[in-house]
């Protein structure tokens, strides 16, 4: 078996080439847009049912950004150097007629992608692809139906997510990226089975360390399965080789099967923080701008948009927020910082 090679920490040196940069020299390249704070799942690590129950008050329709407002802000972001926009949520496909927004964004000089739980994908994949969506990521935390139903806490079957993945590939949205959040004692027993299922399919499986996102998921460090352990488990069955990132700031560390059966990725924001190369900005459902997934406060852009601000004023505001950015939460995470109140992932997107 080939030796598993450790990837060296990435640096920010390559990011200070004259584009809009923050206090650590990180360029703004990626924008995540949450189109809804609602979801039809109640995943225990994201929207636990005991908090997001029948009495939980989601944002009213008039509070959330319209497609036209989102498209306008996206155009401003593109002018500031953003190269990729990812639509997220909540579950983005519960937002009615999402393909209309995709069509609005498709004319911008950016790559338009989407992350979904796959529950509604079989019905919408064709329309999304026709509207201009280029890539898609599907969350799938287990192939075991009982485990999957327990984790999504909505009695949703694995089979229907698999149908969504097939529909996306058939619509030309492949290779599909498949994300598995790994939680020790819950679904980590299925790591090798997941790898085996997607080997040789052309799709890309990625394992994500369980994170302390938001303030409601009861995160504990002893429930984190380090990415290094994930790689070791898979490499014990199929030798792996480390490969270079596709682009600066890519959060997933990439590995390929030595036998040519494709690649996998690991996202290690707990044990191998990538704050030093983070290029992401996040726009919440109601138009607040967040500079980190673990942020406590956002910057209100909706007030400007609905108050008649010009594109230049929006551009200046966004640029100022980014240039003052100094976030590095994952680098300084401790048992003391993890309980701090943070914005919920379902509100700004994962």
C-alpha cells in the first residue's frame, strides 16, 4: 500500500496579488448566498428539532431578499472580483421557482453552483441546469437508511436523495459533489461504505468534520472524527495519493485513488483550520453580510438596497467590510470559544 502523505498547511502569500484583500491578505473570490432560512430536514448538527420546532419563527417573506435584489448584489460582488457564487440555505430548493434566480445569475462572469439536501432535486434538476446552473453539491450523511433518517430527523429515505443525484447527473450537472458530515458514534461506521459506493462513478465524495456551527447543535470535540482518521480508514482499503487543490482557497484537501477510481476530499475546519486561505463572503437570507461561518454579527446590506443606495455605494460598503476582515475562528477554537453564540448555519448557509 502506498504511504498516506500529509498535506502541508496552506498559506495566504499567494492571495495578495492586487485584488481586493482583507487584513490577512486574503482575496474575496467566493460568495455564498442563502436564499431561505427554511428547510424540510431537521438535521441534528444543523437545525435540531428541539429548537427549530413547530413554534419556531422563520423570516416572513417580506423580510427576505427578492431574486431581483439578490441578482443586483451578485452583480456588485462580481465587479469586486467574486468568481463563484453558491446558492444555499436552509434548503435552497424549498424557495419557489429558484431556477428563475439561477437564470438571472447565469449571465454574470461567475460560476453558479448550489448545495442541497437532495430531497427535491429529482424534480428540479432539469430546470436548474437549463437555467444555467453548472455544478451541484448534495449532502448525504449515510447510505444506511435508518442512520440517514435519524440524522435528518424528517423520516426522509436515502433512496430519494440517490434519485436526485442521478437526476442531476442526467441533467448535465456532474460530476456531483457529495458531502458527508461525519459524527463519531453516529455515522462514522459508514465511511468506507460511502467511499466504496462512489468509487469509479465520476462523482466526488467529500468528508466534513463535524463543526460547532451556530449555538444549538450541542457540539463536542469528542464527536469529531479528524479527517486524518477518515483518510487512514479509506487508505487501509484503497491506497490514496494527495493531489493539489484545483484553485487558491479551495477548502477541501484532495486525494485520488492510486488505482485510478477517482478522487475524494476532506474538509478539516476543526483539526486543520484553513482560515489563512479563506476567500468566502456570505450573504444571509435577509441581506446581512457575514465574513465568517462562525461570525456573531453581520453587516446590513438590505438597508442600503431598499434605501435607494447606488451600486457604487454598495460596492464601497462591501469593499470596506472585506478590507477590515480579520476572522480566524477555526484557528483559535477552544472549549471556551465553542459555546459562544454564533449565527446559525441554516441562516447563512454552510
